[in-house]
């Protein structure tokens, strides 16, 4: 690459950086960015947060709750998943 090409690439990159800087200062950019990000991530987050346990585990958890050991059961379940690397 000759020095002229290097200068041209540098000028183009500086121009793109300056344009991005000017656009990022506008509140409308951040509003639109937040809305688009929310539209993409909110359905995935809701799906993750509202998923249920498998029926067998839920039945065992409910039995532990009736015995007054629900928190311990959940803590042990979490540690078991962490040790085995299991994720649903």
C-alpha cells in the first residue's frame, strides 16, 4: 500500500468516526437505538423469565415447600446445575 492509499484510508476512517460522533450526540439517535434494542431483547428476556421448571422438578419443589425446605431445595438445585454445567 502506498502512502497515498494510507492517507486516504485514514481520512475515510476519521470521517466515519466524526460522523458517528455527531450522530451519537443526538437524543433521537439514543431513543431509536433503545427502542430497537428493546424490541430485539424484550421477547427473549420475557421468554427466559417466564419459563417453567420441568414437571418432575416442580412437584419435588412443591413437596419441599410443604416441608418448609423450599429455599434449601432451590439452592441445592442451583448448585447441582452449576456443578454439572446443565442448563435448560
